[in-house]
C-alpha cells in the first residue's frame, strides 16, 4: 500500500541520515586528530568550537585526548580540558585507571 511505501521511504531516509552523520563525525574527528598530531592549536580550536553536542560526547574525543597526553601535546590537552570535552576526574578514575597506575609506577622509581 501507499502507506507501507511511505514508511519504507522514511526508514531508508533515516538510515541514510544516520550513515551521513557518522561519516561527518568521523571526518571531523580525523581533522581534530591531525591538528593534534601537527600541534596546530588554532585549527584544533576552530574544530572544537564547531563540534555539535553529539560530537562533543564522542568516544573519539577521549582517544584524541589520550594521544595528546601520550605524545606530550600540552596545548591540545589544555584546549580539550578548557572546552569541557573531557571530565578529567572521570577520565582518570573510570575510563583510564591504567594512567594512574603508570604515573604511580613512575613516581616509585
């Protein structure tokens, strides 16, 4: 029936929208990752300021933050923290307790 065809069209459109949103999020996160790698704080700042609420909650933000920590990118770490993209206490305690262990191990040396 026409109603079934319309429902099917809407379902396909919704799936395409979700796929497109995921692709856009991946592209934005890739740009942010490259800005971090090349220490380009100004580009990283522009990207961060343009993030959607959904992108701000992305797990990829935590991965980029961790890479910035690992590769000594303090300006990027500060930028991420200043824009409240990471809740530091939760990140250290819940997401990455191994970081605490790593630092405690280094202190004991």
